C-alpha cells in the first residue's frame, strides 16, 4: 500500500471518528462503517516490505491512533451481550461507553496521532 493510499484510508476513518464524536453517527452506524480497520489492512506494524516499513514510519502515529480506536470498538463488541448487563437500559449502555471512550481518545489525541501502544 502506498503512502497516499494509506493516507486516504486514514482520512476516511478520521471522518468516521469525527462524525461519531459529534453524534452524527449512531454507535451501530459507526461500528458498521469502521469495521475492523486498521487490522483488516494489515496495519499492525508488521510491515513485510521495505516500502511498507517506510509508509508505516511516515504514518505510524496516525495508524497508532486508529489501533486505539479499534481496541475500544473491539472491547465493546466482545461485551455486546446485553444479558450481561442487568438493566432495562442495557441497549444504551455500550453505545454510551463507546462514545465516552472514543471522545476521551479524541480529547487526548486531537490531531488523531498517537504513540504506538505495545500493549494493544
């Protein structure tokens, strides 16, 4: 993947994050549109070619931000069984948690660039 291709993908997913944080997208819409990005593009830091390593070095902090977003989304998908939440508002719990966590990430990384988190 070239730097311009990856940059376009990151831009598109930045727009999704902004729309979700601004409440333009619901939780379900965001999760559906965001998908398994960036994992489904092999952007886990394991570059296979010299060109991929250069691209990841150039855009690595942007990828790292989206790996953090993906971690939040993944964690919420794993907990997506309302039966585990003994409350009539269980259907609203995960979307509220997701929005809060993504907003916290955006507040911490307003430029959508983060240092790699090796614990993810």
